[in-house]
C-alpha cells in the first residue's frame, strides 16, 4: 500500500486532521493531493498538497493510488461516485473518518473481562462498555448492586468483577428459566424466550465470586427481606418486557443511593417496546429523567 499514491477526499477540517495523522503515524508515506467536490477549492492547496476535482482520479491508473475519504456523513455519496469510476471499496478507497479509540485498547481491565464473558451475554461491545464504565463510576458508593435479568451470567460476571474489590454485594434476580408468563400485549417477546439456561449453569460460571447473592424466581416475588431492606448504588435492568421493567423501577428507584444509577438495556430497541414504555411511564412525574444513550440503553442518575 505504501507504494501507491495516497489521496485524501475531503479538503475540510476532517481532511486536514487526517493529513496530519497520516504524516505523524506513517512518516514514510506522503499524501499526493486532496480531492474535493467543491469546485471553488480546486487549484488551491493544503500544506503544499493541491486540491483537485474528482475527475482527476480518472486520469490515474486503477490500483496505483488509494483514496482516504474524510467527509463524515457524506461518505456514501462519495463511495457511489468512486464505484462509478471503477474503484473498489476497501481496495482502492477506504473510510478515513477518525473514530474514537475502543475502550478495550485503553482499558486493560475492561479488555480482560470482555474476553471472559464472550459467549455468556447477548450485549454488543458498545453496551458492555457503557455497563462497565457506569458500574465502575458507582463502585465508591455504599449499598448493594443488583441485576434483574441475568441470562447466562455474562454481565453479572462483569459487574461482580467491578464490585468485588469494594466488597459490594451483587444481587442477581432472574427466573433462570426464561421469560415468565406475559400479561401485557405490548411485548414482542414470548413466554419461555431465553429458557436455554438454568441457575446451576450460571452459578458454575460465577463460582469464583463471593460477593454474589442469587434471587431465583419471578421478580419482585423473589425479593427477600434482606434485599428489600438494602439500598443500591447500581442496578442493571435487562428484562425485555414491560411489566418486569416497571416492577424494577418501582422497587429499586426509591432504594437508590444518592449518586446511584439504574441502567436499562434495550430502551431504544424496537424489539422491546415495553422497556421504553415502562421507563417513560414511571419517570414521567419523577425528578430524574432517563438519559438516552447512543447504545440504545437508558440511564437514570439519582442526583
């Protein structure tokens, strides 16, 4: 690739920053020129690299250059144009957008625990990152932590790891037999979904943690006197259905420590409409309001 001409498509701020990044990371590789769709920029230059129109690419031999597209939301428009020139995505041109460094690249604790929970959770990496960061942000608070909706135990493992050093008790609420009987027509999930698990398997996976307390059964009937009397610094709610989310709000929100958090999975997913309905209904008249995260999760902070 270093023998091919490097060309940046996009002569705006994104293109300028990409030029500096490429020169900083790959000093042996120089950028040949800029391409921009705005004809008013043609003939001018950026740091000695001339800005040319897209048609310039037609004068070059295919595979003699690689285009780094630095136009943000306009990527697909540029992509279609380059394909019409006979160029191939990820061969002759690539997305040059500068994106954030993944959490696993800068946080060894997260990277290690993510490897441990692979295959034991349905959460995508971005949702696991949010769970890890927010859970850790509350680990200095007094009180217990809880998860409602444990499934195979992957997120419970992540949370137990966070709270173990601080000796915070993690209470796990689940039927350990799948979605319970439904009483609300809004839900898309059906009774018995996620039934490919049992408490013995989950307990075996979490066997190394002494800060875990299991509460098997349908929530909130599974709440013990000790759980009822506890205060909570962090609660992860991943139950997918309206009634269980509403019950979780009603039980945990009044018991949330100042500064404590509740994180709701699936809030923004069309596959779980009952989650958003329950959260919005419960907090409609509360001081705290759900914060919608780009991951599709919703966060409540007890300020």
